[in-house]
């Protein structure tokens, strides 16, 4: 599902389609031109509550060319629910703790015609010496493997820490982080699970109620000055601040509103209505 795709669960084309955007996690998109499969790994949060993990093959104009482009037409993805994402994270941590007894771990999703697996591998069965992420699609009826894409975690040599820097000699100790891509994967899986619990969203809404009360009061002053009457629906929804929760002294959350400052006064002048 590409960014901005519309979808409809109805066969009636006259019914309104829904718009489901995707939020791409661009800072954590990585590429390995020298991996077992030259590919890119990316993440996106979908508008219908899934974490989308995508492996995209890389295209090279010439075999020895270092420049590449993304073969988006042949990319493969899997959509994980929050619970599946957390299970996958737990499985990866289990493998990392016991790499000698477990070769790979993963979870799967299913559609009408195929089953999609996402596998975190030590790399042994792929003949490589670093871990890899594999997305494999299998035909549900026949059991045939339809496609297999792998992203090898090679690590970024330019990602390192500096310790004991000497200003005179300019000497320092270089400390590399070869597993940072795996750490990023685990962070995204686990933070997606926690975020979809709604705790952070609730916190923002709870503490933002004071600012919203200020905005509502300002709007009410402007509407009164312009002679705009508030409907019964407006009052029932609590938009009329004279009866809103936030202006009820018994609730202990009253915001004392200052008079309109000069920078807002132009909104209340007659010239503004011309």
C-alpha cells in the first residue's frame, strides 16, 4: 500500500473511499549494497494501525557501479500488528541471547492466498557471518515459496563513538557499534507496541486541555464580537466555554484568561470585517 492510497471495503464504487496515509520512518532507512541481497530496509506506520517493514532490492546501472537506485516495483513488505511486533522483538532478543542454539526466529501473517514470514536469522543458513532479516512469502494452497528477500546487517563503519580524546595529540579511542541497525529494529518494534497502547497520546491530550481551553475562550470572544451565535450543538459539545468542563470552578482546572493583548485586537476591530 503506497503513501496516500485509497481503499474501500465495499464493492459499490459510489461509496466514499477512505484515505489511509503512511508515516515513513526515514531516519532509520538503511541500505547494504554489499549484502547477501543488495537491498534497503525501511519502516512505516500505516493509517490503519500496522507497522510495515519493507525490503527493497537495489538496482545498479553497471555491475561494478557504486551508484544504485531502489527497485520499488519488486519490493516486498509485511504488516505487523502491535502484538505481533512485540512477539517478534521478544523472539529476536531470545536469539541474540542464545545464538548457538537458535538459528532463526520470526512471526507470520496470513492473507487469502499466501502466508508471509519475517525471519531474523543469525546468517548461518544463508552462508553469511552476520545476522539478516528475511521476508518470505509462501503460497497458502501449495506451500511453494513465492519470494525470498534478505537484508544483511553489516553495520555502518562511520557510526562510532569517540573516547579519551587528547587535545594535544589528537589521539582518541574509536568505539564501533556494529549492532546499531539491530538495535534500531528492536527499538521500532517495541516502541510501536507501546505507542499503540495510547498512553503517550492520552498524556498529550490530558496536558493539552489547558491550552485548548485558552483557544476556545479566544474563539468565543471573537465570535461574540462578530455577532456569531453559538448553536445548541456547539454548547452541548462543550465548545461554549461558559459551560465547558475547564471553566467549571468545581473541576479545579479553571484557566484565568487575561484580556485580549494588542496583537489579537485587530481581530476584533470593525476594519477586520470589511
